[in-house]
C-alpha cells in the first residue's frame, strides 16, 4: 500500500490541498464541517500523523481597558 499523501487525502475528503494543510496544522479559516470531513478521511485511511482531536477556533483575545486619568490615556 502506498503512503497516503496530503494530495490524496484532499481528494478523499473532497477539498483542496491548502484546506487539508490548514486543518492538519490547525491554522483555522476552515468551516467546522469541512475540518471534520478532512479529519474523518485521515483517520479512516490511516494517515500516519498525530491528528487534532476536534475543530477549535484558532485564537481567543481578551482586552482589558483601563480608566486612567493620566495624559497618555486621555482623548485628544
């Protein structure tokens, strides 16, 4: 049996090579359903790599705003 490549995995999942790359490297920008299709195809065909468990949003940013009266924080 030949080694399963990213190109072949993309064909099996019905997506592009860039989409497979984004899913496998957890870069985001892929719909959750599409990511599930790629991961399912990879698991079913024995893709030789550690696969992500589930789709997660790539970033979460929290911002804390200060109510400081110093010159630096005042509006012009």
